[in-house]
């Protein structure tokens, strides 16, 4: 190419990039970003360079090329050495950014992604994709897009090594293909740990060859539609054909697929509570053998206001029964062989002791082992399980209840879900800890008012999720492995709603576990979330726009009647409302930050948020009776 032509081309690149003014919107926010002037335009003449003898470099380059092929209709041709108009994927030991760190250098004439190891290069590639226009997320070729990268220098590495999402496939079963989609989404946002909740009262999801009834019986319940936990109990003759399980070949495939995206898979076998599917398969494992059925979402536990609960059906394995430990030895032998990850999670949460109290076998065990109370009984069980798991060459992790009863083996790790209290206590005792508190990391909770979302008993708004801090003050950081968000699927019946529940809150968790603490900035985050919403739209993936929906706060008016206030998470919205059943457009009264008196004869309140005169939230309708009810609540 002659000099004048290449100068003109370079000039063209600059003009194009200015015209597009690409904004940098990477989630999770990288540790360091320095934006320059201009851009690098990728087109069919751009080449790609990587070490063809390095499998991981080949894969990162191939994934990048696959995205381009899908959305831009062309691939970058590999060349034998670095050159102009080239994207260079480089793995070399001298980058000093840990195994997951990377740098990206976009100049006007070349791009380089560098990392010490394959994981870093993979994350660099993910960030590079996020630097491209949103159309890169599409599955059809678009011709009218300039595939422009902004000139930028990025230096990035994660804050924590454990960046998890928990996926409950027991309450509702998700296919191998859907689990893979879940992993794809995780990897895009630099999560590296899939906590696979494989067993619970509603289904046993993993084939255990030596215990075939677990999946012949335990994987199936009765299909119900509506609000989980409120279903009518199934009749005896209703077909139990709803559910499913993963064969051992399926599990190997999931583990392999995840590993290719630098995601480890930690299995959870939840015992001794949450075990109705196991007990339905092998009733002898219960302290109260009888006839049990896998739960179908009908209530079987009484939850009290103080957080305690009473079981109406015995859903536990019996700690006083030696058959239980033989059973668990078989289970963990097969589980350990399938999952290369160093930890196995044994659950341990929410174990109802209702049927243990006064049970003769338990009384006998307490006498023999000098156990004072039910916590110590569970602690005895946890100790036995820990020995079994350790004997398979694995470390044990459990929910924070495993601290109760006081004799947790030092090697056990604790996942703190009832706030961070258990995690803090565990770290002080020298246990490794992963934080996943309900207050900030429970993705099954509502994101906004139950008037416009499937109602769940608690709420976790995006802003609160963004305030998640996995390493509390006063705790030695070296015990905090990281954090994760948990997706329980009682109310999640399909992949569309699954994504709605996960995103954008998992953007927030991704930042909590990856980005420097000092980079937290809510308004900046909201801007990037909005850019990623557009990416989800291009990809035709559902997400929750709930951050735009105001909350309705109601209190009693000292003068009589009710007062309402609206609380918005996002700045710059105006909330318009009506009390006469008509649709509040943007000329209706706007909330001005002062309590509004509810008229004596008001129709249900309707409200909706607008930005620049355009509706951005969803219209919410709350009846006056509901407002009255809420005003009674403390
Ligand atoms: C839990 O949410 N029961 C760990």
C-alpha cells in the first residue's frame, strides 16, 4: 500500500471512531482504564496473530473470531507475526497480573491483549468484545455497523479468586443446554465458579449409579403452575413425570464445557435437611421411615416470623442411622470422581429438627456421643460428612449453619448466607469463607414491588446488590475467598425468567468480586448497566428493568388516611401517578419528594416513571386495601 493511501486509511479510521464516539462500558469495571483519542476499525482486512502452538491462545482467538463471524459476517485471518492492522492475542509469563489478569492495548494501528495465562487472555477477550458495538451480541450478520474499538489501555485483574453464582437446578430442572447458557453468561462477566445446587426436597438431579432410585424416584414430581409453596398437594394418582436429572455423562460434559470458559463447578449435595427427594427414594434414611413423596411445591414447612421453622413432613437424613453414612459414602465417592474442583458443598442449611427431638434413635446417639442439644447432633453429622468428603480427597464446604454445635473441623470452609455474621465468625476461627448474604446476594428475591413482579417474601434491589462487600472490616482478608450470588429457583420456571432474575443484579455481584473497591460508583454503574441492557436486547435475552420502577412507601397520615412516597433508585426520573384509574402519562402530577395524601375515595394508585418524557419504568397498580395493609406493617 502506498504511503498516501495508508495515511488516508488511518485518517478514515480516526474520523470513523470520532463519528461513533464509542463509550467504554465494561462490566465488571476493570482495575485501570485509560482512554485515548480515536479508534481501531476492525474489518475484513484486519488480521489476527497468536501462538498457534498454545491451545488457550488458539481458543481465545477462535472465540473472538466466532463472535465476529456471527455478527459481522467475516473472520480475521491469522498471520505469522505481529503487524499493523492486527489483533494480537499474547500469552507470556512476564505480564505479572496473576493467572486471571490481562492487559488490553488498543492503538489506532494495532491491538494487543496480553496475559500470563489462558484465563487472563480469555477475560481480556471478553473485555475486548465489550469494547465493540452492542451489535456484536447478535446472532445475525449486520452490515451497517462500524466495528470500531476505542483507543484505550486497560490493565485488569480480579479482587477475589472466588467469583461465584449458585444455580439451583433442584427446585426446577434445567437442561444441559440451559446450564451451558448459564455458564456462557457467567463467563462473559468473569465469574469463575458455578455452585451447582443438585439436590433438594423437590428433586435429586445427579445420577448415582450405585443408588439408582435417587433418580428413578427422586428426580420426579408433579408439574404445577402458579405460585410455588402455595400449590395444592398433589393427589396420589397424579403423574410424577416432571423434572429430570443429569446422567454422569451429562455432568462430565457440563464440567468440561465450564472448564473451557475457566469456570469451575462445585457440586452441592444438600444434607441433612432439604433431603426429601433422597428420603422419598430411600425412606430408610429417615429417622421416621414411612411413605414419602418428592415435594411438588406444596407447603410442608411452617416458617415463623422469627426465622425459625417447624417441619410438617420429615425431610431430613437421620444422623443416628449408620445406613445414612454408608449412603453418603456412596454418593460422595461418585460425586468426587465427577467433579475435579477441590471442594464439595454439603449444604447443612435449614435443617428442621422437629422429627429428631424425642426420637429414640437420636436420644440414644446423644447419650452415646454426649451431645447436649440438636445443634450438637447436627454438628456430629457434619463431622462425619466431613470425614467422608475428606476421604475422597476433597475439602468440605457448607452453609453457615455448619458452625452451630461448635465442633466444625478446621479444614471445613463456610459459605455465609444469613448475613455476613457466620462468615465473620468462621474467619475468626480460621475457616475459609465465601460470602453470599441474603441481604445483598439473593437473586431469587424480588427486585421491585410485588405488584409488578412475581411476589417473593423478600426484596433485593439492584442498588443494594451493588453495595455487596465480601470482605468485612475487622476480618483477616486471607480467610475470605470471595463472594457469590445465589439463584434459588422455586419461582423460576423457564430460562427467560431465569435471566430476568439474574441480570442485572449479577452485574453488581460481578463488580463486588472483581473490581477494586475504590471503583464503586453507583451512577457510573447504572450507565454501564444501561449499555448492557442494550446488549441483552440485541441478544434477545430477558433482563429486569426493575431499577427504573419506584417503590411505593406508605404510612399512616397523623391527620387520618394514608401518605405515600415513591423511592427511585435511578437519578433523573420523574414519577407520575393517578388515583382515578386513568393511565398517568408524563403530564400527570409528578412526585416532588413530599408525601402525597391518598384521597379518601381514591381508586388504586397507578404510577410510572419517565425519563425525558418517555416511559422507562413499568406501570404499577397498587390497591388501596394493599396500601392499608402495608401501612400496618412495622
Ligand atoms: C439457603 O438459602 N437456605 C442457604
